[in-house]
C-alpha cells in the first residue's frame, strides 16, 4: 500500500557519518519528488517515519532495535501511519526483523533506495545525483567518496552490510562538493570505510591525493578533513598534499585498532606494531603540524594482559592527539566470531578505562602546550554564555572544542575567527578572539 503525497515523512538517522550522508540523499530524493520530508524534526507530527539504522556493534544494534520498537508502538496506537526501516541493520538482519517486528511496513538494505522510494510513489531521479539537503550545521558536511570495503578485518561486519569497495569518480565528487559550497558549506569531511583505498577499483591505483588536490582547488572551500584512513599500504603522498595545501586540514583520522603485532595478526590488519610505529613517525616527519586521531579495540579474542600492555605502551609512546576506544563486540558472520569471546566484559571495560585514562592525561598535556598560542577557529554554535568552535585539528562531534565566553564577543556561527588560547582542560580549550 502506497503513501499519499500530502503525508509528512520524518527520517531518523542512527550510527555513523556515512549514514548521515545516506539519509541526506534519501531526503533529497523525496523532496525532488515533491514529497513533504524532514530529518529528525521534533516539531512536526509525521505520518510516516523512516529509521536509517546502524548494525555495526552490539550497542549500536540495540539502539537501532529500541528505536524501531518505539516507533512501532507509536504506529500501534495510531500516532504514525507507516514505518519503514533502512540501513545496515536492515541489510544484515532483514529476515529476522521481518519476523520479529511485523509492525514495520518494509525493511530495506543499504542499496535499496529506489525500492524504498516506490512506497512514496517516487522515482529515483538520476539528475539529483551530487545534490544533497544538508542535515548537519549548514557550514559543514560529509563527503562520502566510496561505498563498501574490500578489507578482510576479522572483527568487522561492514563488508557484509555494505558490500565491496566502490569509488565515486573524482569528477562526480567535485560536482557534489561545488554544490555543497554553493549552499554555504565551508568545511567538508572526506569519509569512506577506507578512504586510502579510494580509486583502486575505478582507476587501478590509489587516487586520494589527486582527489584532495581537485577538492582543494574549489573556490570557497575553507577546510577539507580526511577520515578513516587505513594504515596498511598507506599512501604517504596524502600527507605531502595535506602539508602543501592551505585548505586541507592538518588532521588525519586513521583507526589503528591495536598496538600488539599478535593481535593485529588475529585482526587480519595486514600490518605489524613495528610498521605502525614507523608509519606514524613518517607521517609526523613529513608534516610536523599534523593532528592524528585513532581508535582502538580492547578485548579482542585472544588478548592477554601482555597484549593489552603492548597497546598501552603503544599509546603512551605515540601520544596521539585524539583517541577513542571500543570494547570488542562479537559479531556474527565475521572471522573473529569463529574464536571464543574469551575476554570477560568486565575486563574489556577495565582495559577501556585504563587506555582512556592514559589518553586523558596525554590530551591535557598537549592542550596546555597550546595556551598562549593563536588558532583559526570555526564557530559551530553558541548560547547565552559561550560560543563553541573548532580548530583545524578537530572534527565535529568527536573531538575537542574551543570555548569562547560570549560576554565579550558577538560571533557568527559558521564564520572563522583568530582565537588566542587562554586556558585548557583535558578535552577543551578556552580562548578569546584577538581584536
């Protein structure tokens, strides 16, 4: 049964930035078909809800299921008329979800957008490719340069949900970015499951450096930020381009996952701790100004106290600017699922806390060294007391912020200011605008 065009459609997004882009594409297609569609609006009473789910790890899966059940209840009592589910969880567990939550009117996978649109008497419009309705703050946006992943990481279910690596062309990405800039975007976050793999499938070689140069040439684009690089086979040319191009942020998000060669081997990462250390040194030698963000996994099957201590020493030695930790999630269909999940949850959490405590002290030390220095800061938001912005060394939502007391300054969101740092805490800087 198809919905009527006058019905209001609300899209709810869970999970990572790649899902945000998918929801923006869906929103663009619905609006392009003259549908009344919104993204996570609390001030409208929708007739239809579309939940774009995450299926990555246990916590994310549970959040997705809880969200679906919440809207299923709303449908049961008549608060909404229809409920559709899309995204990674739906791709991975479609049959189970159809049985367990029959209140949902349709489950769609990560590559089923044209089919989903049919429920709304809408067609997938190819002429809208490269155009997006931005759901983030209007001054920044995510640019997804590829879909899927060819890496064999033992713990990861992404290839199951997203399929093989598929790059977008440089030409299409330039068009998409120009459209974003035309609509007021000043910063783009380059994202992919593995951004350094970009171009291998399309051009037969890694082309991320060429893509970054092409994006850098776009007039009006102030910041370009690179996320989700893969350490094995890392093209160092990226760091040279980053160093030499003023509007490419000295920032690299490179998930390293562990600091023990034995665990990296179990994870099928294709790299050793020694090679990782050497890579980090090479990156910093080429670009001493770079800020490195990484993520690690605590409690992978087989991780002993000695393995964990190696990871702890690895963090202590490399002093990453930004760092996050996940506790291992035992995911069906992955290679690691064939191992016994032999690290107790309480020990995973203990190891998580120990790494994060170490990182807290590293971050505080690095931040205090910035006191007295000045940085170009992009203002993201403000309230009656403070403005909140970021330097080029920080990505939105996950990294440090620069807090500027509002009593002395009137600042505009989405604008850049020269800010002198006056004090610092573990994860934030406090500063004042230079007059």
